[in-house]
């Protein structure tokens, strides 16, 4: 028996040794606490309001497996505020963990694999919960700034050959697999279990409904909530029912040109209300019931070019243009565009960027019955349109579109242990908008200054501090659905983050 055990141990040791020669296993952990003081983050503060302060934390653990034939990643994530949970919780508190990533990539062809010849450099299929990150993350990104991040449940075919890259992605979403459930109607959001009705009473959220709420979390009165006019699906309350995309890119020396065709389809809904009785007080919950057949389909397509200028490659041009057509999530015919152009100059530890973004919107004086509000899909808006997230993040955007003229500078110290960046944004409406009296609004919205510093303590930990100031014009209040008489036109925000991210590779 002892001889058998010794042979078994020897066999397992040889097997593990063989696996280690062919594969690599690594474990990555991340603890990211962030302290914030918000005095007008995402929207203008109201007169008489006081700043909010809190500590949030992301805790993530990822297992990575890589071999010539398969790559896997599983990332378990917990995101919460300090003090959000009681010191002792019960089963009634519900689930607290979430899977951020869980995917496998089957490598079907690899020219670098010595086991045989391959017709292409690389061909693989990735399936499962995954991040979609392309180009500079303007349209598709992981939104890593947000503690929750962004991911998709998708199937992606990946091809690389001769400097070309081509990806084909597919997704189909559903919210239940109950035996008694028929059809494919999809309630496309994670909604709170409870909500306030039109009278301010607490009520359970009706099944299959996304409530329409105002900024205070109270159900709409007369079916007209403050947030119903938000155009963006980027972090807001209506996920797609299904999507398909084709991404292609080609590197030509140091330059890169890429193209994207992205189709996302949104379930149709009907407006509905549910009566709620609290004692003798009767209120209503207004919302959208996603029980209608069919979908509204939207198509986004465009090109982006990254082109180095000059032999020393210190100057780089980035330019792109995208068009959005079909129908938006509410069924309106859509014709919208976005353009971007920027110049970046880098020299030693310094870099400077000047750029201009234009995102189309509606013109109140030229209504053709279509929506012209461009939605920048599922990217990382925090990176492009100001760190205070006034535009195209979870706070929506201006109905008149956006002009964003910006200047950015950054210094990275020797060894890259210390860096500091300073950005300036000038925001204005692209289309004409009217105030409550029917007069034209000034197009100028406001100016934002962002300052961010980072310091690497060691290879495992980095500390980051940032602050931002917003000096808004009177038109900003209208774009946020606030009476200008009740809004303060100056806002501020600051944060302090500690990034701790050790990684261990098993050899």
C-alpha cells in the first residue's frame, strides 16, 4: 500500500510539473478603498445643501489560468460603502457578493504554438462574463473608475493575422429561467426592492416594472419624473436585450485605424401605474412594464485613427467619427453623431493634450420628429467628459448635446513612482435649448478643472488623490432639471484612494 501511495504521489508530481511547463496559474487580489467628499458631483448642489462624505471599497479576487489551448479568468468582487451593512447581518440582508468576470477563451489556432502549423496568427473564442475594452474606451470600456466596473455576458470570436484584428461579439440577456415563465420579455435593470410612491409612502417595487423616479428617489407624479428624459444607456436604467458587434483594426507601422459596428436592441415597454395604499393614504407608482413584443434596434458605426506625426513620434493625432441610427430605447427614430480630434505631445516626463469632442443633441427650434442625442454606448465617460461626471455617465446628459474643448497636461516623475495631471474642460451645448419662459438658453454650460496626483508606495500599493472644481453657467441647471433659482453654480469634489493589488504567479 505504501508503494502504491508513493507511486501515486510521484505520478501527481510529474503531472503537475508537466502542467506547469505548459500552463501558468496566477492569483491577483485588489483592495481599493476610496474616500470622497461630494459637493456637487454629477449635478449642481442645491442652495442650503451640505457636502456628502463617505468611504466606498472594492474587494476583488481573480484567478487566471493560461495555456497554449485555453485561457480562463474568474474574478469575484464585493463593492459596498463602509457602514452600509450592520455589524451583524442576517439572511434577510441578501446577497453581498458578485461575479465581475467569469470567462474562458478557447484558442483554436495559434501560429506560435509549436505543435503544428496555423493558417492565421491567432483565432480564439471567449465565452462568459467579460470586460469589453477597445481602443481608448470611448465607446467600449471597463469603466474601472467606478467601483463596480462594467462587464458583459457575451460570446466573442477573436481573430488576429498579419497586423489585422477582427472581433465578433454576441449577447442575449434574460432575467429569469422560471418554469412558469413564457416568452422572452426582459426587465432590463437591477432595481431597488422598495421605492417611494407619488405620496412619499414606502412600497415594494412591482414585479416586471422599472419605476420612473425623480432625483430624490420618489416615484413620478403625473407620470413626469425628472429623469425620464435622460438619453443614455451608459450606466442608466435600461440594459440591452441583445447585442452584436464587429470590431476591426489594422496597424500600419506606428499608426492604427479601427472600425466599429455595434447593434444593441432594447425591449419594448408600456407605461403603467400601480396603486399603493398605505393606511388611509393612496399613492401611485409609475413605471415601465416590459411586456410588449419586439425590440427597438440601434446601430452605431464609425472609425478612429491614431497617427504619430514626425520621425521622433512625440506628437500624435487621434481622430474619430461615429454615426448612430435606427431607434433609441424609447422607440424614437434616431440620427446622431459624435466626433473627436486631439493632439498629444510627449517629451521625457511631460505630456500635453489639446482636443475637441462634439456629441449631437436635439435642437428645440428645429424639431424634425427624430432624436439626435448621441449615446456613447458602454465606454468610460469619466475619462473623457470631466471627472465630475456631469455628462454621459450615470447622471445623463444635456438634451442639446455637448461641445467639450479640453486641455490636459501630465508629469510622470523618474521611475514613474509619482505623477500629477491637470485638466481643463470647457462645456457648451451643441444644439439650441429653451428655458421655462421659452427664451433661448446660452450655449455655455460651464468650466471644470481636474487635478489628480498618484504616488507608488511599492510594487503592491499606490495612493491617489484628486480634486475637481466646476464653475457652471446658468444653462447648466436647466440641463440637470433644476430650477436655476435653487441651484448653486459652483461645485467641488475631492477623493483619496488607496490601490492595493498584489499578484502571485505559481511556478
